[in-house]
C-alpha cells in the first residue's frame, strides 16, 4: 500500500502554518491525537525519520504519516519540512505533474480521519482495507489532519515514474532497515501533507 504524501511542495503547508496567510479551514491548533503518535514508541514523534533532528525545533512544522491495515500499523514516519522538500525534489517532474493534477481534480474540503480527502469513501471498519492518516504538526500541536483511502493511495502510486519509485526505495532503505524489498507505502503528496 502507498503512503499518500510524496512528492511535496510547500504551497499547501504554508496555508496551515499559522502565519496568517492562506486558508483558514484548518481551524485552531489542538493536541496531536494518539492516532498520530508513534505506535512503536507509544508517544508523539520526537525526531525526523530522515535527518534525526528534533521536530520541536522546526518552526515550519512537520508531517506525520501512518499506513494502517485494519487496526495494524504497517508503516509510520515523521518528516520535517526540509526533508519533505528534499524528497519532493528527488521525484521526477512527470510524477509531480501527474500527482498535482490528480489532487487538483479530486481534492475535497474535508478534515479529520473519518472520510477520504480525495473521494467520498469513509474510514474502513474493522476487518477492512488499508488507509493512510496524515497530520500536519507544529511542536505538539496538530494543525491539520486527513485520511486517504486505500483506493486513492493505489491510484496515486500508479501515477509515479520509475525515478520517483527509486527515490522512495532509497528513503525506505536508508531509514527502515529490515523492511522487505519491494515494500511500497510510497509517500505521495496530499494537499494537506507538509504541504
């Protein structure tokens, strides 16, 4: 299954960063919910998965991504904005264009973990399909959250080029030792990802 968040650009994140510009739909900051805590550490993420720096020091914020199958966490990570931008820059222009078009055509003004941000699919019930959760965070506050259903994650994954897949494979190899080759929760960009 693919993670709904890569590649990235910084346009959408600025609208959720509390800088006074952009959309107001995200609402006030609130504590990061347990659903976005690290399953393995049983607490909020403290460091960027890629660079290892403490997330609390990134004034631009960071994004938490989790892929679930039913109640099981398959994959999780937190990326600071600079690392997210680097992953974006490593993706191909072709992938960025295709994903941007997909998102522009399907983006829905919904927030939270109950329905998909790209279609009208609701969060799967017990014993159902995979889905992704995304949170845009600043310190210990959640600024925005979204769910992406398994069908939309698969649709976005089908749009990425071989160059982008190789970039994701490098990210997985460097940051998740022991993950089987070919594991594919590819971080595809979503409008609310560190966006």
